[in-house]
């Protein structure tokens, strides 16, 4: 079960996400379901069926957990291959 405390160590694909802040103003407000993830990017499918690829390091994301909680995560904490991020230790974020 994904909890706010260990979200950065879990699989993100399938979660609802929104871009809360970004260095690119065009990206702010993009929301939808995470459909793909690479080392540096996150792909979000919007309500219109369009897929937007965002650079993790440039964004702050707001993830909606299955429990209904919303968690804000700095994209810099997510920069790593998904399989390596699970093993990575993070200080309190």
C-alpha cells in the first residue's frame, strides 16, 4: 500500500498526478494518470487522451493516492530509474 511517507519509493504508474509548479509555465496545471516513467521523465495521459511527457527535475508534482490523500513531491527526488528509486534511501523529505 502506498503511503505519503514512502511514495517516492513506490511505483508511480497508475497514480493520478498534477503539476503544481514547474520552470515551464506551460506545464503547470497538467493533470491526469501517470502512464510511463523513465529516469528523467514522467508521462501523463490527460483527460483528453493526450500524453504529455514532463521532465521530473523541472516540476513539483501533486500525486493522489488510492486512499484519497494528496502528496506534493519535488520532482528532483524522483530522478532515477524506477527500479533503482525503489532501493534508494531518502532523508526525510
